[in-house]
């Protein structure tokens, strides 16, 4: 069963002040769900005492799987303003909106990874990072990352169970890294299974890019002992300084396009964190960017499909990366952390619907998924005022100390007139053939194609509005939300 014991981190207190305990009636208990109670911040329940009320809160590096009627999310051991016990955070939901925090997968750090790190002269951090969950036959496999306090003497280990709620058993270390020699940091695993049954793990953070290694399908560990795999993705440099972090790969196969997609995170996790995606017709690559360039090329690549953003009258969301991509029936979703601009230390689980362009690129909804009935949007409903975001980007080489500014992509107003004009300009027009809207600029010289759907307006706390998402001809992500 999941470990749910909590070690309360209580500071010294005056003798006339009694600390809160579980006997205080209902104060720590899970509360009835109301979507309007999901806020950007949660300082009043940040203490580990309130973990049953965390729901979508304190979620970082999620990995999501569906089993039966439940979605399960496994995520990094981290919380706002207070230390938490290690063991991989676990929560579940029936609808991807109402999340129930149910505890930790294990009680403490995995002994095999701890032993490896200490044997190689380092000390592990007091928390498990970036888990990855998958099912093989009747067995659930939960990969985890354990990193050192300094350097990259890390380990990706494997836990297995017959149930998503445990108990979990250590099965070995899939891949490891040390401070010396070529390679990357052995954290942030993701696995894809081919139609022929091959298992491929992509992993890594910073250092020498992202690597891919073949696993033994029977054991879930590296097919060849001590194999680190081969590099498949790199980033660029400016004045010999890396343009930012490269980490958090998520690899999937889409049978409709017959392509493998590799989602990665660029930049610092609390600020400029953004999602890029590349694709290949082979699980081992080469993975190509929007322009058909091999991304193992010591350069920055796109398209960028999700980046820090700020709609009108809202503080914005930063840190929107390290994604989990998963399916429910024919529908694809992306989950990731979001950090509110009012305090970047808070972490809220965001889930977004994924759509696919007509030429096979994934795009994500401008709004978090809220299980809004997706009734068809008529042409008559399209006309009106919109908040539009163009997801631009500028390079700031470095990491936490350099990338202090999230570089929000700010919304501006765009009007789609009932006469088919954009902002009243006869040279800029729109046409709609459900579910795709075309924005034609400069007499049709430039065309943006956006997918139209309905979703909750989280910033204005409206039950439903019309949203649009797509890529322009240069691979730039365009979002619109009706006011």
C-alpha cells in the first residue's frame, strides 16, 4: 500500500501554543471538490500536514497513466515552502480535473540508487525526481531518478508492482552516470515501446544532451549491461555558454501519423521552461525539427508549442514544461507543472488537450482541460474579440542565475469581424471550416491555421469559452481565447 505517514517539520514553538494535530476535527481532511476552488496559489495548505488537500498542488514533473476508470499521476518529491518526505508523490483522478492526493509510492529513498551514488563518492539529494510510469503486460513499471547533491553521479532505477497503489519492489538500476567522461545526467527517463516489442528509453538533463538506450523488455533494465546509449539531441551555445538547460524528454508513438514524437524541456524550470517537440519515423531517430533538421546538431530547434504566457488581467504562468503525454481513447493530453507569476515557487498541475495539425504536428490548448462539453463551434459564434498570444522566444544563455525573467508571451486583442475581416482590415481575413480557422494576412501571403474548440476560461473563471491553437508557416505557436 502507499506510504502515507508524514513527518511534520515543526519548528520550535512557545509552550502556550499547541501544534496542530490530526485530532483537530477535519482540518487536514480532503475537502469536497469545487472547480472554482482550484487557485493559482495554496499557501494556506502548503504544510505537509495538509497533504490530503494538495490535489493538483505541489505537482512537478508529472507522469500519468490510465488504468480502468482512474488516471494516476506520479511526480517529483517537492513542495512549496516546506520540506516533504521522499517517496514519489502519487495522486489520482477520474476526469483529469478533480485530483485526489493519495500519498507516496514508497517510504524513503530507494536503497539501490542510494548505494550506487554513495559508492561513487557522492551524496544523494533528499527526494526522488522525475518518475516515469508504464505498464508491461500485467506489471507496472515505475522508473525514478535519484541525483547527487552536486554533479551528475545519478541513477535511474526501476520499481515494479502489480498495482498502481503498490507495494513497489526495487528491480535494479536501468542506467547510471558519473561525473567523468562523456554522457549526460542519468535522470528524467521516458520509454516508448515499438510495434515489434522493442523498448527504448530516452533520458538526460544538461551536460552532453539527451541519450537513448535500448532496454530489455523482460527486465526493464538496459539490454546491454552498463550501456549509456547514444546521444540524440543537443542544444546550442552563445559565446561558449549553453543557451539553457535541455532535459525532461517524453517520447511517444502516434499510430495515426506513424511517427515517433520527442517532447523536451528547454531552459530554467521556474522561469523560461518551455516545451519543444521533434519527430522521426524511427524510434531511434534521427529526430527532426520543424525545418527537417536533425536535432543532434548543437543548435536550438523548434517548434516550441508551450511557453510562459500571460492572458489579460492575470499574473501569468511560468515554468510550463517537463511534460507527460498520454492517451485516453483517441484523445491525447499533455500534463506539466505551472508556476504562477505572483509567486514562482508554487507548482500547480496543468493538463491540456492535444490536437494534431493536418501535417502531423502536436499543438496544445491555450486553456487547461476542464472536461467542458465539446459541442461543435458554429461559424456564427466565431466573430468577436479575442485575446491572442504569439509564443515568441529569445535566447538567454545560462541557467537559474541568468534566466530570472520568465519572458511571458503577453496577450493582445484581435477582432474577428462578422464580415470576415481581421481588425477591420480588408487585407487580413478569416475563414472557418470546422474545426479549423484560417487567418489570412497580407492578402493571403501568410496563413495561420488554428484548431477551434471549447474550454474553460481559467483566468476569468468562466465555465466555457471558444479557444484556438495552431502553428503558423514558420512553426510559431498561435493561441486565441474569446473574450
